């Protein structure tokens, strides 16, 4: 599946006038994305039978924020090279 998205992005980036391209698992604002249950440090878990605390998640590709025109005030946009060099640790 990753190759499919990579090929789409490369194709779109090659079109005349395209400055940036990216993909996401859900549209911004309009769609909730992937919902995941979470726990909050220092806060009790919901009682049995109560709904869990949920967070909306989106997976985006490098180029996504640039394609949306998001301005960066500090740091760096996501890059494949950065992802390969770092591992997330809780």
C-alpha cells in the first residue's frame, strides 16, 4: 500500500504547476480520522461500561503540511530520512 501512495505522490508532484503533494488518512476538519482509546496519566480509567476517552488520529505523508500551505515557525517538516533515523520511544 505504501508503494501505491508513493507512486501517486510522485505522479502528482510531476504535474506542471504542482509545488507540493501529500496524502492523509482523513480530510482536515471534516472527518474524524482514526479513533483510538487512550489513557491519561494521573486520571482514572473510565468505569466498566463507560465509554473510553478517544483521540482522533491522522496519518500523513511527508509533503502533506507543505501542500496545505502550513507555515513552519520552527523546526522542520517531516521527511522520510528523519523517520528512518529516529525511533519513537514513550
